[in-house]
């Protein structure tokens, strides 16, 4: 019905009678200027008189277009979304949500373009309107393509691949950005060739020559791009992991083409170039399955062998049955290991079966308090840096040649 209505009004439109357009480049005096505006006003009045019926048809067509667009938009929101939300899969709902706006915008452009053809605008105006509609059509298709990319990213890359194949989210980000960059490049080339009649082949050839010079000047940027690809392919880390690299300790917030953004534990943001991360040793704290904790207990040198054995038995009672350790795979280790300058040392190594830092601190506190309490109750004395000074008294005497002793 909509297309028949538009064709009807297009058919009744009167044929365009070309009018001589005033040339502003021929104005050489004030009289020429007045003549230009008189000619422009005369031509405009003739055009409005000639196009009255077509302008009325255009106004009615625009009204019909807006009503149609409103109804289609309502249909997407009130009908299609309700139907798709009842389906077991979320994919149809995501498609309707993402493509509703681009489809209605494309429908609006089709209606306005059809209405534009009902009126015979002067040559230059008609040419620019045609180019404007052409560019808007391309932008509408780009909008739809980007919305489709969003649907693919949400439904396929983030859900299915991440769950089934452990695909790193960084890879989905890189793919999405690469596809968007390629689509924008193709759109710019298409618009330049068709709207502005530019020689795209010559532009690409010149860009290739200039690209060599740019490549030498942007070696670090290219290295960072390949560094990002290396980090993703090796699956060194993913967004949300806590890593340590060259003294930088923080959570990975984003990985770009040039750098990786870390947020430290105190909230500081660090941007580390990808080439540095790919060439450095990266410690992924999140990927560990336990937290190691090693410390030393030093007892005074007056500790007897029986007291040392008692200290080891106390440690065994505290650590062997603690819920924070896995005795089958990583049992707690504690041994009398060293004679230090001022202490007899017991080395303790523990592996807490948790990745929760708060829980790790609570278990440490619990163990430290138990050691302190039970060692003090057993009379075991902790050592601290001390020194002992021995004073030797000397009796200064001298003997004379006669054998007499002189003091």
C-alpha cells in the first residue's frame, strides 16, 4: 500500500521545466548583484508555482512515511520482542533488539528518498540531496552491520566459545575491533569513489607508498600490535586477571592495540605497552591454585633438644589438621633447619587452598595467634637479634733483673 501510494504521486508529478540558474561567478558589480538576486527570486517563485502539487504530494508522503516508521517501530518493540522472549534461545531476542533501530532508520530513508523524487528540485540541490541520501543509506547499512557484530560477539564469542573452548575474551575484542576497522575502511572507499568520483586505485597506490614511510616511523606501534596478538595467542592472561610484570602489580582492565591497562590494588592506572609485556616475564596471580606462605620461627640458643621436639609437635597439632591445607597434595612443611647467628630456626612452608585474599589473611592470623599462644604456654622463647660481650680481666705485673716483683 505504501509503495503504491508513492508510485501514484510520482506518476502525477509534472515534468520538470528546466530554468536558467543564475551564475554567482559572473557578478562583477552592484548592478550584477541585484540582478542575481532578482533572477533567483523570480526562479524560486516560478518553481514554487510549478511544483505546488508535487510539494503537496511530498508533504503527504512524508506524513505517511513517519506513520509507517512509527508503526514498524511499535511492531518491533511490542510484538516481535514479546514473541522472541518466549523462545528458549536468547539469539532471536538479541537480533530484534539490535536490528530494530537500523531497520526503522533504513525504512525512513527509503520513504524520504521516494518523497524527494516527487519534487523536481533545481539541478545542484537535487544532486546534493541524492548524494546525501546515498551517504545516509551507507551509514544505515554500517549501523546494521555493527549491530550484527555486537550480536555475534555477545552470543557466539563471549558465551559459547568462552564456555566450551575457553576462548580468551581478548580475542573477541580484537576480532570485533578489526572487523569494525575493515568495515569503516570499505565504507570510506565506497563513498569516496561513488559520491566524490575519486580515483580510489590511485589513492590506494599512494597510500601504499606513504605507508612504507609511516611504517618506519611507527615501529613501536606495529610492535605493540604484534605484542597484543602474541599475548592473545599465548593466552598469557585475560581481562580481570591479576598479574605482576616488571614490578607492576594490578588487575587487567583492558587490552588495546597499543597497550594493556592495569589497575593496581590502590587504584592507580598503569598503561603498559604490549611489546614490553610480550617480551617480559608475566606472573599471573589469578591462575595459581593456591597461595604459598613461608616463614621462619627462631628460638633462643638456650632451647634444649626436648623443647625443640615439643615446638615441632605443637606446630604439627596446629597445621596438620587445619582446613586451609590439602594434606594429600600440598601438606604443610615444618623442619628444624638452621643455626643462625642468634637463633635456632624452624622453617615453615604452607600452601593455602584459596584464592580469596581476605580468607588468606584470616587463616594467617588464626595460625599466628595459635603459635604465639601455645609457644608461650610451653615456655618456648622466641629469639631476637642479641650479642654477648665477654670481659677478660688481666693482672699487669713486671719482674726486675734481681728477681723482685714490682707491681
